[in-house]
C-alpha cells in the first residue's frame, strides 16, 4: 500500500474508533526508512502531516562525551538537565541528562540499543530486547525490539544496522516528547525539605506501537501500546510504565505484562554454582506495586525479578543461570479486562543505576531518589500517640502538644476510638476533637487495623493450597467487607477533620482464590485488584493532605513513613538498653531511608511488659532517660511515637521537652537532610553520625553520643566530602566557639570532641 494511502486509512481508522474523550487523535504522518510513523498519537490537537526527519531534526544533537562529569551529582546536580536528543545515527533518539543516557533505534522497529552510565563511563546494556512484553487474550506479543544480535555478552554499534524487526511484534508508529506529570496530587500542608518539587523536573518520552497484522502495523490495528519514560534532572534515575489502549469493538484481557526487559551487564561471572541470585547487576529497582515489607527489597519482590537470559549463550556460567535479565512485571496477573475504548495502565517502575559499590554512596543515591519521586516522605511531624480516646485525656494531649511544639496527636491502638464505627456519635466526637486541635495548631488522626485480622462471613482471603496469609489472617480487600471498609475510610476522612491515619496491617500482597467476592473474578486478578484498592485510597489521602503512617513500603503510593526497623518487644527491656537499641535501629535503618521515612518508639508507659524498669512514667523521676530518648531521636532527624497519656507531668519535664523540640526546630533543615554513618552504637565507646546538605548554610551537623558513665574526650576522623566543602570548614561546638579546620586530601578532618557521661554533644559545620 502506498504510504499516503496507509496514512489516510490509519487516520480514518483512529478517528472513527470509540476511544473516549481523552483519546483525541493528534498525529503527524511520517516517512522514515519506509516505516510509517505517527507522532502525538494519544493526546493534544491535530497538527498536520510532515516527515519524520523533520521531527528528529528539531531535536538538539546528542554528543556523547568521553569525559566523565566534572561535578558530583550527589553534591551539586543542578547542571544535569534531562532532555530528548537527536542521536549520532540518523535513526536514533537519545534520552539523557548528563548522568544517564538511553539510546533508541527507531527502525526497522523501535528498540533500546544503548543504556550508559555517564558517571562511570560504562555501558549498562549488553543486548537488545523488546521495549515491553504483553500477553493479551492468551497470546504473547513483544513490543518493539530487534532480532539478530550474534552475541549477548556485549553489543557492538554496527550490529544494530543489520538487525531486523520481529514480524509478530507490535510495530513502532511514533513518539512524543513532554514533561513529567503528577502521578497523583500532593497537597503540601506540612514542613518538608526546602528544595523538593512535585512533579519532579525532567523530560518525558512516549513511544507508540500498533498491534501487528501479518508483517506490518496496519490501519486495521485494534490495540496500541504506549511505552512511557521519564528522566529526571540531577539524578541518574528514570521511570518506565506502559499503557494499552483498546480500539476494538470487544473487550480484551491483559493476562500479563513486562514493562521493562533489560539485558544488563552481569555483576559477577560465576563459573560454577551461583550465589542464589544474590549478586544481580548494580542497579536499584523500585515500583509503586510494593507491599509486604518495610524495606524496598522485600516490598518489591513481587513486581520485578532478575532472571537468566536464554539469549546469553556465551556467559561463563555452565548452567547459563547468571541473573542478568531484568524483568519488571507482576508475578500474578494482572488479568485485567479493557473495555472498547478503554485504557490499561501498568504500575510504574524506577531504575537507578549506581555509580559505585560503596554502601554509603549507594544509600545516598536511593535517598535522593525518594526525595525526587516521593517528596511527601520529607514530611516529618513530631507526633504523640495518646493511648486513651476519652475527652479529658485527648484535650490534655492536644494542649501539651501545642505548648511543647509537637505537631500531631494520634489516637493510638488500644485508645478505644474506632473509626469503623458508623454511629453518629463517633463522627461527632472526631469532629469535636479535630476542631479543638485545629484551634491549637495541632493535627489529629487515628489508628486503623486492616489486614492482620479475621472478619469472617466469607470475606477473608482464600489462599492457594499450602499457603497461609502473611499475617496469619487477612480479609480480602475487595470482598464485600473490604469494599465497605474503604467506603467508611473515605467517608470518615471527608467529614471528620482528621488529617492523619496510622494504617496498620496494610495490604501485604495476599492473593485470593474466592470467586464470590465482588471485586475480583478469582486468583489471577485478586492481587492486582486488592493493591489497586489500597493504593488508590492512599493516593486520595495524599491529595487531601492526609498524613499516612503505614508499616509497609507504600511511599510511592503516597505514604510518608514506615517503621525505621525495630522489634516491638525490645521496648520492654530495661531503659538503659532501650537507649542503645534506639541508636542502633536508626543507624541501621537510614542506609536506604531518609531520617523522615522511618518512625521510632518511646514507651512513656509500660508496653508489652517490662515493669517499672522499662517504663518512663512517672516522667520527672526518669527525666534523664526521657531526655536521652528524645534527643537520641531528634538529633538524628527521626520522629518517634511517644505513647502515653501525656508529654510532661511537671514544669521541669515540660521545660526539657520544650528545650529539646526547640533545638530540633532550630536545626530542622540540616537534621532532616542526609545522614552519613559514623560509628554504630555498641555501648562500649562513642557513637556518632553526621548530617550533610551542601545546599544549606549549615552544611553539616555532627551528633556524638556517649553511652558510658564517665565523660569521654576523643579525636574523631570525620569525612566532610558530602557537605560540599573542599578546603576549609568552620566547626562550632554546640553552636558556640568556632574553629577553622583544613580538610585533608581525603576530605576528612581530625575533630577533638568531648561528650558528657550518658550524654550527647553536637558540632555544626559551615
């Protein structure tokens, strides 16, 4: 068919399809290497017909430099702007930001032919794979990609000129360049890091593909797949997801998808037995379909996998099982139907290639990523868990929070407040508490338990044979009970004035075999539908400004905080042991989390036993310990759940709380910045950590703790590299006397410190 006739037929086909109001047809017919290409396929206004060469010619040319970046992006990422460029080859475009570059060959089908870590100068990619894989109505399709690579150990540029398109793959028909958009709304109502932005600045790229008909993508195509990319300014991290649009006159089912398939250079060449996949390539993968763990590694285990690559026949492992093929997709389902004119959207994934194997540097990269893609995680309010919901106790807790600078009251577990109770007096009580708290400048909210309980009535998950729910018991979130539960959550938070929710036992990923629940057909769609139910609720909360405390890794769906990492029974240990556990947990928990992303615990009253030796109440009688617990958290930028009936019992106690909170707020920006790990607490010597932020005037703040019963003087070697200072540093002891230090060649200084017995000291760095 002549290309002009092909284009007109395709335009007529798309214009006549029942695609919905948001599926406006914007297209430009392009001729490029004999392949018809439609750009702007799924949005905007029609702009006429032109040549593909014109579209690419308008892009700036990408010049790959042999030089590594002159600046460290973790110190100053301001110059690394993301864009889409014209490649060195006339058939290529490049998505790049000076730290990471992804190169796409557009003919004879679109495929990634390069993924380069510009910080190290290394190629991440060793082979060409499809841009995505979809299984529709039981049939597997590759989306894009090229065939014919002779060796998957490496990829020579000249090989791509000879590679061919798979006639059965979805065929590339166009691209569109734009900017990142909000995944969901964020109502910013609390203090957060001063440099966060939402949506994150950067560039977006969409590649469009049409379903093949024989050997071509034709005007008769009924299904289109769009592959979406976002690359952000100042960080070597990109996001990827797919959308599938149904232009047919009947429903289609998405049985499965892989939204990212990358043949990555292996991390280790293990000839004999493999280390059970424990050494995948040096990339961090994150998705927003994450649940069932407080750490990213555990929570994402059902949404991506490192697999052996069957095309990599030259690998040194004799069984060819090297884990070097990234497959991003759910391990169950999604089994979702797309109605005529409808659209299915996959979960979003983020890929962050590390530029080093150093634990601290890799952790800093992850923490920077969370600040970019989940900036609400920087919200870090001071919160009290009041353990009783009776009027006088709640009123007193609100008053004490207002007087000491605490910002939030949570009606804790066991308080007696049940937001699921739909009696009018429940809502009336909540509204009364909310109005009083608001008048005092304090937020209030409640606790709700979801998954770790049994609800009966045929509403609990029916697990596959041999499997048990993660928490022993769990309702199905899309059973009749689950649907009613979420209805109540929406209605309560719309009307109550409560602006925070501690959502315990959040959905951990349990599937369900039931065919009686209204929200899923059976096993295959049960996990996807339950995840969507809770994720959509969390996103709604974020748009309303409702703070979410969730003991799970739901950050990319709107949660702000999860557990820092602790065993609850440890808070029934003797008080002096709790202090050490507190600092150990924070040290361990902040390798991958920012200080604001994890909560700690301060049991003002007895918690899970332990008696008087474990308890702070009466508060003034244990004032020194109370202060150590408070300052141990605040000095490390971490908020704890202070659980009890009150924050102070005497004027002395009140003064201590006010003094501690005041110090924290005076240094809040640096205390909520990144932590550099110094020495872990072991009750044998000084332990310390360093806050750093090169964008602030106060570029560093060192906090030093002394667990011993006598004062300690010592010289610490402190590395100031991530403060951004290069020659000298002005160090002030507890904000007073200043001394100028010359940095050593390795960016360290030798700092004499003095710490009182069982106390702490601090040093600011300018």
